[in-house]
């Protein structure tokens, strides 16, 4: 049994296995790690004076005496061995197959089946139980052991899969040993503590939702930084409270760093959430600027979460994560829709949509509904019409609203005062509202990625959801074919009219190209004949002059 395996097993010990560590007390020094300097929470096995080595990478750090004691203990221990290990491996393979989990570059990688398998402080367990965190989602089950082992990580999973808790729990456990002294401090700490955890999010809405999860645990001082909020209040909190957790959008954080109100030099836990969305929105220069203000990638733990895996994200990863980073994909790297969502595509003309939408709303009058439009003016118009005609409490959400208006609207939607929210794409990504029952695409988006992320607002955390999308036959056939692929992969019904659009328009385009080519050929032939005719006349005229 080598050191890596021993450490791996020690991480996954249950309460009944902890006497294994006590067995080594006479020879090995089991010491709690100082979080700020070693960036670890898990107890590590530190060498005593009699078990030192000059080359950690090439030499075993466990002496023969210790190895004998380990082997003696293993004969009687409850650690998983031979047949039990094989059964566990089978269970893991079955779990990964069921949830389409792909793992890469993870040595001795196992997932967890229950949060109890993690050695977390009792206080954190109590809070998790209070808020109903009972069983890990697939992304949590696979990523938590990796993050607790301090590996860098790329996680590909759809929104609503539980990524937020997956990257927050390891940070909570790393910083937990100092939380009491930190909260009760009245300026008596030897030095001012700088932020240790940085979480970057593309939108204000997502940043606030991540911040709300941190506040649920009520353990650490934290702050959420974004534009549109009172900058002076944010600066006052930074100066007076020394928050350890920073949740921020790129623009506001860069502004505060330039003004020297934030120092990222001691960040040892960096999270980039919705990395694909960040790059889509053009934040790469700001993100690069912020990451370069943190310790280098070999002196921090970095994780990047994304709903898709485009080339832009791949090239970004190679610059800022360690070369040996782990990779997890839930459901594959190909763009797919959540299988818990029943997708209904209604092919119609634009002037038919409103009446069809009203019929849908009458059938779901008591449901929480999120409706998408492509234009802000349509959001306001439709939300007002729905309230006047159907008396359904509704409101709009778009970029022209003030930050206070947007926050108030989202709060009303979350607590049920607002039943229907009519939004632009500002709400398509990152909204953490688990009980949205219905999503309606009144305007079909311009690209298939936005469609998948819009309907992903329902069917979250293993709940079932329904999506209705109006597809105008004036849209291009390429989008129709992409939509058919999404519907087919998620086992949803494909409307016959949609199939006709995807093929007939393609045929029409081919016929149009053929006709254009044929016309060009005819034009060339006519020009050629015309030139030949003129040449023939010129030749006859020239001959007549020579022979009068």
C-alpha cells in the first residue's frame, strides 16, 4: 500500500474507520493543517524525525515498520478490500453509466454516494440537513472527492445540476478551522486577513444566487460585488469586515482592484462559474486580468464549470489550470437538453402565437411560468396583456430595469407573489429557481445553445418540467435541424412540420443555388455566342475589304 493510496483511503474514512489514524499515533504525527498556509482541510500524515526522506517523489515515505502495522491492521479492518472493492467498482461504473458521467485524469477516482462519506465538520452537516441537502447530485458525487483532494477541475454539466454546492463545500471545510476566532475578532488578529476564495460569475443574478448559498451556512464573512449596486457600501464592507469569500462579476471586481480596495494576492481557491457564458459575453480580458492578480496556478486550486465545452473554453483552460487537472462531464460534452423536460415545439406563424399562448396559460394557471421574448418592449407588452386578460400576476425582467427593480421582481417570483415572469435572455442563464414548472419561448432564440439554456430553467434538481416553444417557419432550416437533434436525443416528439422545414427549405436552397448556377451558365453561353457572332462578322467584313 503506497502513500497516495493510504491518503486516499484516509480521506474517505467513515466514523468506524477513524481508529486507523489513531493506530499510527506512535510513529506518525497526525496534524491538523493550517488552512492559510497549506490550503488543506484534510488531516495529512506528516513524517516524524525517524521517517524522513530526501526525495518525496521517488522514495516511499512509509517505513517498513509502519507498512507491517498497516498490513496487520488491514487483516482486521473494515476498509474495503478485494471482493468488496470489486463490488464498489461495479456500483461506481453503474452510477457513471446511468448518469452519463465521464471522468478523465483522476487517479484512484471514486465518487461518493452519500454526503456522510465526506469528513465534514458537524456544524456544516447540520446546516446541510436543515436546508435539505440529502443526497449528492451526479456532479457533486463525482467532483467532491476530487476537490477535497485539491486537484484542479473542469466540470461540464447543465445548469441546475448542483454545481454551486459542489465547489462551495470544499472551500467551507478548508476555512472552517478558523471561523470562530475570525467572527469574534475585534481587531486582535496578528494581521489583516485577505480574501481566500474568489468566485467569478458572468451575471449579477448568478452572483447573487451563489452569494445566497454561502449566506445559508452563516459561517464566513462574504460579499457579493457587481455593477449597479451601491459601490460605496461595497467598499465600506471590504474595509471594515475582511471578507474571506468574494463573489463577483468581472467588471466591478476589476474596478475595485484598480482602485486598490481589493487584494487577490492570497486567493488559494478560485472558481470560474459558467465559463462558456463568460467568454460569450466578451469577458476574457477582464478574467485574465483578475486571474493574473491571484497567486500562480501552482499555488492555488482552480476550478472551471461550464454547460458546454467549446474550443474557446479549451484554450482558456490550458492557460490557467494545472496540466494535471481533472475533467468531469455529466451527460457528455455535446450540447444536450435536460431529459427531465418535456419539450413541446409548436410550428406556427408569428400572428398565431398569442392565442396559442393564452390557451397554454389557461391550462397551467396555477404553475410558476417563465416566458422568454427576444425584445424588451415585447416583455413589457405581453406581461401587461396577460395580467389584463387572464388576471395572472405577471411582471417583466430585462436590462432596462434598475438593479433594485430586478432584485425585487426576482424575489417576488421566487416567493410566489409573481406567477409569470416575462424575460429577455438576461434570465436565460444562472437563475437558481428550482420550482419553475413551465418555460415558454414566445420568441424562438437565434441559436440552439440559448434554447437549451432557456428551457433549462425548469426540470432542475431531478424535478420534472415542461417547455413550450413557438417556432416560426420563417426561421432558417439549419436551426430546425439543430432543434430536431436536441429533441431526438432527449426522446421528445418531433413535429412533422418541423421536419418539413428542415428538409424542404434545404431543398429549396439547393434548387435556388442550382437555378442560379444554371442562369450563370446560360449567361456565359449567351456572352460566348455573342462574342463569337461579332468575331464572325468582323472576319467577313475584313475579307470583303481584301477582295472587293
